């Protein structure tokens, strides 16, 4: 699951409902346990919910790139930037 977050999750944000996690593991309890373990190891930080519109939100996590870089030698991707428009010649 850590590798899935590193490779596929823009800004390193994830929760147990992510489709790629569901493809890796059917059980939401196992997914939650894995995310909690990654948090305990320092790879993930718990985030505040994005909205308070729903009373039963699931924990939201964000990748800690400093820990990933230090422990695994993997750096974050370059930030996305808009492409320059092509100027007719």
C-alpha cells in the first residue's frame, strides 16, 4: 500500500476507500490496519477531514515525504506545472 501511495496518489493523500487499495485488499479492516501501521512507522500522517458534511468520515492520511526520502531514498515527484501554449511561428 505504501508503494501505491508513493506512485499513484497525488499529494500523497489516501484513505481506506481508495480504489487501488481495494484492488490490493478486499477487507476494509485490513486496509485500515495497514494504514495505521504505516502511520505508526512515520510514513503517513493523519489529516483532518476535508469536510464535515458527513458525520462518519474515515481517517484521512498524507504521505510524509521526509520519512520516505530518508528511509527509502525515494524523492517526491516534481510539482505539476501548466504547459506553455504553443506560439505560431
